[in-house]
């Protein structure tokens, strides 16, 4: 895994081509890059992100900002207490319980989301 400016890339090795292949995973846009060495791969990753940001600003589009998986919300203490009770009842952490409820509400399968 590589990280640059909040964009994260998953790295694989293509044995047939003899190159590392990287893909930015926390954006909806397809950003792929390759390199024959770790240094070349890292440079290609940074260049791909910079090109993506530049292209997006050139066409007056909003870039798909990376998602870190953290959200902060403020809720009423009574609701907070009820959420904790529900999470404990289900044997889950509050974060896991809330993530499950949000996945249900949005229709997002957690198997696909991670």
C-alpha cells in the first residue's frame, strides 16, 4: 500500500510483464500506474496523482477527494446512550454497529465497501 496526498494505492506485481502495477483505491476515478522498481513505482504514483489533480482543475471539475473512512457527528446524548446499548446487545463496538446501520440505510454491502 502506498499513500500520497491522502490518495491510497494498492500494489500488485504482474509477473508476465515484469512490472509493479498500482491502482488508487480511494477514489471513484480509475488511476493506474506502473513501475519496474519501487522507486519508479512511487514516482509514477505521485505523478499520476498530480496529473489527476491538474487535469481535474483544468476542466473545472471537482476531484474525487479520497475517503479516509472516518466521520465525526454530533448526536443527542440520549441517542448516544441508545446506540451504545444496541451495540452492546449485538456484541459489537459502537463503530461497527453504526457502520452496519449506515450500510443497511445506503444499501452498500460491507463486503464491497472494504
